[in-house]
């Protein structure tokens, strides 16, 4: 597929060349160079509000405790799962914001889920190394 200008539409997905998400191979023309990123993760799909929410909770925690101290909490998986459930239940009961941080309970839930994912990956990596 050859696009002659920046705003030509892709016949596969209908988006501009810059935003094309389909499997059409863009062949370089004089205006663009090749970029072989098919099959790679598309971080641009992460909603910015989610990234910001995670950063807000992590910043709050870094000020309250210390940066990255969450990685050193004893019995972390159980405790962060409990925290995730507490924030979920508060949200389910109609409380939008955590009273201590004034951040969304869903932001805290997202942060706790990211911690659990981190610990799961570490646990699986360590298990495969034994």
C-alpha cells in the first residue's frame, strides 16, 4: 500500500496513514521510511487517563511511604489483593474517591492490580529459574 501524502486514507481500515491499524503493509515512498513494527505491542492504545491514574496513586504512595517501597512489603500478594478488593467494594457501595488520597477508588484498584501483576511475573520467573 503506497500513501502519497500524510492524510491519505488506508483502504483496509479507513484511517489516515499515521493512524492505520490494519494489516496492510505500508511500502515506503519518498515521504516516509519503513518501520517494521507489526506484531509489536501498541502502547498508544492505553488510555492516557489510565496512565495518569496509575501515576497519581504511585506518586501519592511515594510521598506517604517511599518511592517503590511497595516492592518490599511482606506478604505483598495477599495484602495488595485485599487492598484491591477494598477499593472495589468501596466503589461498588457508591464511594467514588478514597477519603485519604482523594483519588478515585478505581485508580487505586488499577495500581493494586499492577502490583499483583508484577508479583505474579516475578513469582513465575523465579519458578522457571529453579
